[in-house]
């Protein structure tokens, strides 16, 4: 969905109350928020696919709109939440921020096979890998990776549903010009894909059960 430097040029909207210093210095915050939900949240899985196909990811406005949709959607399905992982780091240079963003993105992408991608408005789809007879889908994992104009981390570690709900509200209400770059990943992307209990424990071992 573009590089940090490319995306920075496209952030145009000026809103009252923003801290100009945060928007003009080179300090960037890179954040990862990962939520596991029970796989019976099929409607959210369908919505994620629809949003991934229709989002205008080539524009800053489209990326921000997608972020708002996803944050609201995850909040709406809070009764299905099971696990969470949160990490937010502030760095002093765009090159360092881009390196961290890409490292997190590659790490998360390596955990599953994508059947749908929408990068800068270019959509790619392929057939999912069929389930074996022993694979029963147990979880959906949604990962948000953000680069934002800000001098402080967006959040601390998260362990409770109330804290996670508050963070999603903060993300949804973020001022548009603070969003530099955003990527959403989710697995399984297709109802015929599988993310089992064993896969969650192996591939997403850092996630903590939500209290």
C-alpha cells in the first residue's frame, strides 16, 4: 500500500487540534495490533473479504476509510475475541520506520497463504488451499499494521477486552492526517481455508488470551 515516504506526501487533510510539531518532524510510530476471534464469526470474515476487494488503497483517504471500517468491525464482533497481541514503537527516522513496518508485514505474511491482496488498488486473487479432513477451522486472526505521525506509541500491551475496545475506538477516531501507511492482514481469507488450534499456538505463539 505504498511506502512511508510516498504515503506521507498524500496526507492532505488539515484538522483543528492536531499537533503541528508531530507532523513536521521525522518521528514516526509503527504499531501492530493482532486479534484472534473464534472462527464462527463468519460474517466478519465475509466483511473483511468485501472490504479488501473494494477498498481504495491507492489513496490516503481510501486507506483511512478502510482503517475506520476494520476498527469498527472488530469492535462489533468483540464477543468473538479470544487472543490479542499489541506492539507500538516510536522511531526517529522514516527509513527506520519503513524497515520496521516491512519486517512486521513480511513476518505476518509468512504465517499463511494469501488468497486476496489489494495493494495500491491492484487486486490479486487465487484459489485457497483445500482443507484436509482433520483440519477444523477454529480461529480468524486479523492483523493491523500502522505507520502514524506521532511522538508517542499508540498503545501499551493489551490483555483485557476493555483495553482492546478502547484502543480500537482511538484508532477509529484518529485524525486522518496522522495516518501515514496502513496494512490489514487476515487469516483465513476464505471460508475453505483453515486456522486450527495448533496453528494458532504455533504461528501466533506471542498472542495472549484476552482476560
